[in-house]
């Protein structure tokens, strides 16, 4: 598959396939606010280059807190590095180096992936802390 982002090259590690809606989702890594993009899962062979179109910004993933802004690794610790959608298509998982975010499919809800919504009623966040030297 050959594709490009509609606004030029991006760094992306977080990719998920939604078999329910026949979409491939990509989540930018190095933008201050992560941006989601989508591609069709079903691609006719006759088209050679596809365009990943912008869906929305994901504002529920916080930026770099002031205490980490001066760390050499601080700016990337909060960036999305992985994403997956459950087999039933109802749950979206986004991982950063420090947190895991869980989103539930909400009819008509729009988080930026178009089908998931992160709300106080249906979210979880887990802090992954380095245990230090053993």
C-alpha cells in the first residue's frame, strides 16, 4: 500500500484497523496535539497512491506537563506510540510511553476517529511508572 498524508509527511507509530467500519486509522506522533487520519481498508488495485485524510485532533491526550518540558526525553513521553481497536470494534486503545487511554464506541460520538468518544463516564487512564533500579 502506498499512501501520503494530505498535508505532507508525518511521524506516525500508532496505527489501527477498524474492520467494522473498513478503515485504517493513523495517529500523528510529534504534533503538540495528536491528529488522526484515515484510509480506506478496502483499496481497489487500480489506484496506486492513496491519501490519508485528516479526521480530527485528539485533545484528550494531554501535552507535555511543565515538569517534563526540560527533560531530554520529556517531549516524547506523552506522544502516541501504539493504537488498537478491539475485535468487536467497540473499544479503542491508545498508548504513549507513560499512559494508556481507553475509549468506548459511542453512537454519533466524535473523538477524532469519528466513532469513539472519551468522556468521564467511559474512560480509563493508567500511569506506567518506571520502577527504578532493581
